[in-house]
């Protein structure tokens, strides 16, 4: 038999590797010719089989990393799954397909991320790797070779590292079986270049990973048993009076952690808009015949210290626990399970929560979001794999935690169990809710007259006026933060919705009645804040105006007229909707992809740079 015939494979073992949203699942479905892979992201490897052109195909999809994350920034479980992926199709894969989208730009950050994650498998993996470009339909008449040349040295370096093996795939044209036939031929050629051998990972790398995972699983089991025993002891000592008829909850955490989605899951419906707000949002609902009040505090950038967060944000965090009087039963600290948790994250959580005083920790529960990505991995295993910083935070919270799948709201058991844990937290605090020290609350609300004088001199402002009897706000920004002035009564500061003849200025948390000679605290017993927001930004934070209805439109002119107005802080001017944030950049095709501002490190990008173009 001809040696070339011997290298025509009767079966193919393939591993798909790459960043999130690169098209790994779609590529797997195209290769197998049918919908075998779920398009949702998973924290675990997924294995599928199929018959293609009378040959057996095994495809392993490894979980993806955030596109510009270094290996250090990726969760430990993800790195373990990457190493495990090549052992799930024994004796080893014929090829590793490195998935890259052609409609995304490719720069040094992406190249470094790909290199570092693939290097987890050892240097030998590169001789078995083929770059698979997805989104081939977007190339139109441009050849893949032209695309490669146009992208510059980083992509060309990667292809050189892979022995210039590449293929382009159009996942929207699965009827074209020639593209899969050509791919399989290229895999056969790769095997031939490796003397007819598949890739086999160094046994030492695999063994070390398995031993580490085994130890983590044992610790996770111990953690689970310990927590179950403690919960049973608490509930056995609880009286009927300690079963709450209402729940007051505050959600807190970094931006994009899933606070709004968690609030909607708790309330069982879309009550909280997913757009980011610079102010607290308050919503109510009935769950299992119990009244639930949920306050969502604005989030900070994921690894920003308190010093780097705007004053307005810090004041809103302090204010949040007073918006559900007499105080919240629990503060839920929201953390995503698909992000690694580092020392900078731990410090950011500690510093922002410490704004509320030391006592808040005894009322805090860590709420993990993104639970759907864990699949068969327990939350305890995730905690053990992430290391000392996350474990320190849980210890600080008395090891109270819960995991939530915001994509499965029909599962009411997860909310029932969360409410039980809140009851247990109240019981551990002798039946008491959290109440912030009055001195902290007062210090966070007021500005001195000297500060107000600076505002008057340096502020720029915008007017949002209403001619339909609704409240009107005047909004502006200054070098010191944000301010708002308002005519008419605010549901947040007064239980009355009628128009107030006095004029109110709200300066970064401070409230002053212009027809009064003394400072007055806001009336926290009134209705929740109105819903219509107009949002802007300043060099130090955010500002917005409200005009009292259910619209989320930014800088909306609906139900209001832009008019000139004097607020006592200087002249006001209109800011157009098209103003672009100085921290944004444009992706291929002109799509705006937001970047946080200020920017401290690459890690900020994990919330923004993962959007599809």
C-alpha cells in the first residue's frame, strides 16, 4: 500500500481553541454538518461526534478566554480545561484549530493572549496547529491571503508560528461541503508533516493539572459539607418569627457583574433596566407571597480603588442602604464566575464596601452570576480553584455565598434558596437588619459652602425642562463632579408628587432649598426615584436628569423641551447626543466599542472589548 494512502485518515480528532465569540461552536457545527454545539459560552470542554464523508469525526470545543486577557487574567478552571481538552480524544488530537474572526482587528494584545493560552499545552502543540478563520462571508471578493497581509506583523507572526497552516470557513454556508473537505485535507497534511503522528501533551503537564484539580475537588467537598452543616444548625435554631414576610436587598459590585440581571431574576421579571446608571435604582415585587424591595447601587470599574472612583458613585453606595428604611436585610456582593478574581479585585471590593462601615460585612452575601457557564462544575470547586483572594473575601463575609443562573428564571428554587440564606443571615445578626452609622450617612451627603462656591465658578450645565406638569431637572458637570438642580417635587425626596414652589439643588449628594437658610437631609421615607433618565458624563463622573416616566432614552427630548434656565451655578447649555466618550475606540466596520475611563490596565477591557461587531 502506498505510504500516502496510509496517511488518509479514516477518523479525525479535532480540538477547537480560541477566544470568546470567535465562532468556535459555529465552526464545530459546520464541521459536523449539524447543530451539535450550543452557542452559549461554557466553562467546560464540550465533546461531540459525527460522520462526515464516511469518516468518523470527534470535535472537542475548549472554553474561550476573553479576547485580550493574558493567561494570568483567565480563571484557573478555564486554564485547566484548556489542558484537559487535548486528553478528551485519546490518544490525542490530529489537529488543534485556533479560531480567529476575520471581522475583528488583530493586534499585539490578541496575539499575546493566543500565544500564552496555547503555550499551556507546551511548545510541541504549535506543529499540530492550524489557524481557522471564521466569518469568511464578510471577506466578499477579498482573498484570505490579502486579509492576512493587511492585518500586519502580529497575525503574520502567529501564522509563522503555526507553520503557515490556515483555512477560512463560512459558517453561514454549510451546504458548501468543499470547505470542510479542504479542511480535512489540510489536517491530513498536518499529520503527514508530523510523521503521521497526532499531538500528545507532555504527561507531566497533564498529571500536575489533574493532581491540582483533585485537591481542589476535595477541598470543595469539605467546604460544601461545612456550609450545609452550618445552615442546618442555623435553621434548627430559628423561630417562626424569624421567617421574614418582606425582604430588603441591596445589590453591589463592579460594572457588568450582572447586578441588574440578578435583580430581575430575584423579582421574576424585567424590573431593572440593563443600562448603566450613575444612581441607585429601586424596585419592588411580590415573590412567593413576600414583598421584595431591591436596590441596585451603581458599580465601579472592576479593579478601581476607592480613590479612583467618582465622588458621586461613592455617595450613591452610601445612600443605597438608606433607600429601603429602616435598612437592608442583606447586601448582595455580585461577582461573575467567568472572570478571574485577583488581588486588585479583592481590594476594590473591600474598599468600596468599607464605605458602609465594618458592620456591613456581617450582613453581606457573595452572589455569583453566570452560573449557567459552570455546567457540572460546583461553585465550591470554582472558589477553591480561584485561590486566596476570593477565599479571603468569602471569609470576610462569613462564608455566605450563592450562585445564580440569570438565564433560567423559571427555576424558582434558586431564588427560594437565596431568600432562605438571607433569613439565615438575619438570624445570625440576632434578627436585625443592617443599619448604617448615621455619621457615615451624614458625612456622605453634604458639601461645605466653600465647595459650593467652587462649583458656582467652574460648572457647565444643561437644562431639561418639562411643559407637561412633570418635574424638570437642570444638569451639568464641573471639574469637581456632577450637580443637578430641579424645580418641582422629587419622589425620592418627598412622598408628594405635586409641584413644589421652592427650588432644589442637588450637588453630588448635597441638597439645598434655595428658599431656606439651612441644609436639610432628603426624606428617605418617600416613593422611589422616577425612571426617565437623561445621562451625561464629566471628567470625574456621571450626571443625568430625570423627567418622571418609564423611558430609558439617553438625552431624550421626549415629554420635555430644552430651554434656557438659571440654576445659580452659571449658564446652561445643550450637550448633543453624538458626543463620543473620550475613552472609546472603533472596531472594524465603524462599530463603537466602549472603553472604560480612566483606564488602569488591560483588565478593564474585559467588560467592553468582548462585544460582537
